[in-house]
């Protein structure tokens, strides 16, 4: 096997795109600079393992991000953890802050209270509205702590999707006995089934 021959990566989690190459049997420090491949500027992670002849082999994984559906799965997992710890009945701001903590712990790139401009004919408003949480610049997360999600809440979130030009939103109502009953998944257009 030469340096550029891809091999199967058994540790790659569902949702991660990875290309693994065997490198020379030397430490990876030669190839890394601040967690990025200095030749391609792509984020990589290094895995060291022992070869059958006792020498060290370094494997390299390049990460390409998540699809909207994969992000939704991760966000729902974080929301379940928040609800498991806190239960129903608190203010929306408390749930939002705790969910942000869990998302950051999951190493997801998030923006909180992201202002989105609104265009109407010749008028541009710098801040038309604010998204509760934007995950990886792909997934809108709207946090609620209300008695029930009504049609107006769904319509409002669908408008956010259209104006922000995003494909998927999660509306999460933490004020439920079982969190799975408080999650609504809203789609604007068709989602990519394959992440390129």
C-alpha cells in the first residue's frame, strides 16, 4: 500500500466523511500545523496505531462536515440530554443556554441569536429577526417553552427558513413531559441525501 491508497476507516462515525491515507511511519507533526494540513489547509485528525511489525503507522482523517439530517440527529440528542437533566417548566432562555452548552460540548459550530437581514422590495432591514440557534450554518433551531406548538409557531419557523435560505429547522418545545413529543422538524425545499 502506498501513501495515497485510501483504506477503510472503521472508527468513522455515521455522518462524518473521511478519507484515510497511510503516511510514512513517522510522527504526524511534520504534516500538521495548528490542527490543519499545511499543504491543503483542511482540518484533520491523527490516529496512531501499531503496525504488525511493531512500527508506528499514522493515519490521517479529513473531515468534511455534516448534512442537515445528521446535524438534526446530533441536536436532538443534545436536547434530550438537557430535558433529562432539567425537565419541563423552566424559562425558554434557560433551556436555550443549556442547549448551547451541550452543542458546544459536541464541538458543533453554532451562532446564538443570529441576526438575519430582511429584504422587502427596495427596503433592507439589517435585523429582520433573530434565529435562536444556527448550527453549522445549515440548521435552524428554535427553542420554545410553551404549552403546545401551534400552527402560527410552525408558520413563523417556515418563514424563517425561507428568509434565511436554509433547508431544515427544528422547533424544540422543552415544556413537555416527553421531549420527543415537543420536537417538530420543518423542511424548506428538498434536502440533500448525499453530502458533497
